[in-house]
C-alpha cells in the first residue's frame, strides 16, 4: 500500500495537467492543436509526445479522463511509479509513431486515448508475463470493465484515430514484456528456499 499515495497523486496531477492544457487551448483559439501528429511529415515527429497530452475539446478529454485515471492508477500501483513512467513513455512512442506512419493523409491526431488503450493492454497481459496470480485477476477485471474498447482499435469510424488506439494497445503489450519483473537466474544445482 506504500505505492498507493504516489500513484494517486501522479494520476490526479496528470489529469489536472490535461484539463489545464485544454483550458489553455480553448482560450488561445485552439493554438495547441498544431501539436497534434500530422502523418509522414518529418517535422511532426517532435509532436509524438506532446500530442498524447492534448485533446480536441473538453468532450474529447472527458471521454479519456475516467479510464485514464482508473487504468493509470492501477498500473502505477502494481508497477511502481518509476516503472509506470517507462511503460507510459513506451506506449506514447509506439502509439504516436504508429499514427505518424499509418494515419490518413492531412489528418491531425491528438489525445490520451492511445495511452488508455496501452494501459489496457499492459494490465491485460502483465500478470501472465510476470506469472502473478493477483495481476492475472486484475487483468480479468480490466477485461470485464473495459474490454469493449477493443472495438476502437478497428477502422470502424473515420473520425476516430483507430491507428492511435491499435498502436497504443500494441505498445502496452510490448511494455508488459519490456518491463516484466525479472527474477534472478538460478545457478545450476541451486535451490530456492529460506537461508538456513
């Protein structure tokens, strides 16, 4: 439970930052929208990270707020803040680069939904990768609560970046492998047990 306080403070701070940025974007006449990702333009590669913190209106942000808060808190609680930050960075990069490579020409993509999909994927599989019963159970609960979002990773709505969702999901699964718990290897003939 020592991880709970930093995890909730981190997520509340993150959500607060997203709402503050959307407020700045609104009063500036949506000047921050230019930091979205426009595909296959090399100058846009610098926007891969900022795009994950920006939204196209408060409705867009509101749709991402609760799942980001819940999934982010659970992931930070189970992984620890330091590992969680690495997980999120990998998800943002995977989602953003996927958008940059595959999104429709002349589109502009921003929002935290790639991170939401990534955290969903991360929590879904990390228990199996780390072989931890509790995390397998958490993954099952996450699947029941948020499993329907998987449809958002399919090209069903031209107004939604399914590419960001799909690559975010893949980034989360990749992060579960990259940031898996590593147990020390046993030397030949060694046994695991209490030290006499």
